[in-house]
C-alpha cells in the first residue's frame, strides 16, 4: 500500500520534472535574446544545469513510484543511487562553473580545465566510495556539496553588495540558493526517518522537497529579473 509520504514525494518529483524544462526554456530564451551570446553566460550555464536535472529526475521518479521497496544494498538500488550521485556531481560541477565565471570571467580556458579536473576527481572519489562502503557516498556528497552551496551564496550576495551582474538579480539568486541549502540540511535529517524509497529518499523528506522548490523558483526569478541598479550602471 502506498504511504502518504511516498505519494507526496512522487508528486513533488513530478512537479520538479515539469518545472525543470520550463525553467530551462525561459533561461535559454533570455540568453538567446542577448545581443552578444557566450556559452559562459550565467543563464546558459544554469539552463544546462536544469537540462541535466531533467535527465536524472525521471530515474528517481521511476524507482520511487514503481520500485519503492528496492533496498539500497541491492544491485538495482546501488545502480540507481550511483546514477543519482554521479549526475548530482555533474550538477555541482556546473554550479562550480558559474562561480568561476563570476570570479574569473576572462580565464575561460583555465575554467574549462578546472571543471574537467574537478569532475574527474569527484567521479573517482565516488567510485572508490561505492566499492568500499555505499554509506560513505552520503557523506561524500555532503562534503562536496556543502562548501559549494556556501560559496555560491556568498558570491551572489557579494555581487549584489558590489552592484555586479546587473543583468540578473544576484540577491534573489543568493536567497534562492540559501533556501535550497536549508532544504538540503532538513533533507539530511528527515532522510534518516520514515521508510526508505528505492534507496534514494525516505517518505519523510517531502517537507524539505517543498522548501527546495521554493528556493528553485526564487533562483529562476533571480535569473530573469534585472538588479535594481541595472539602470544606474
């Protein structure tokens, strides 16, 4: 029998699957309307992040909705979890790209090399952790993700304070990422409760997923809306 928590998690994953492509299309249109377009533009990079998320969210949805009792220790559960972790790593790498573009906008070749090295390093670390102990991967993802979130938030709050990036709204983007960070911290607590769903979630994490969606929508608005100092620069 489907629990209320599983049903809510399933619907929230469907909500993500609807919002990701909408957000990607909005950002790509915004990027395309620019007079000069570069693949290092922030709306394009973030749109690419959403496209990657469109790939792994159906995998999560499939297992949570149809194979919720699959154990994380089973081969299927481990494969699903490894896919989820690896795609999360790519998303973190793209967020890392956004940070490097903001801080070092003229060093495109070095940025590309740094991203490639970062993804290779994290992929190797995840594979080693998977063979040693799958529980280590949970810790590894937090170790990789938490500094990224904190630097991301600091970067966009700093840009707003310094009146940088006027074509977007750094304060909204930083606020959205702060909400997402809070959601992840709550998720890590609630993830230890309830019934495990396909080794990916538990049926208790739905409040954190709602908070995450609020942060996601705030960030999308931040990439669409111009900063209040746009006209003064």
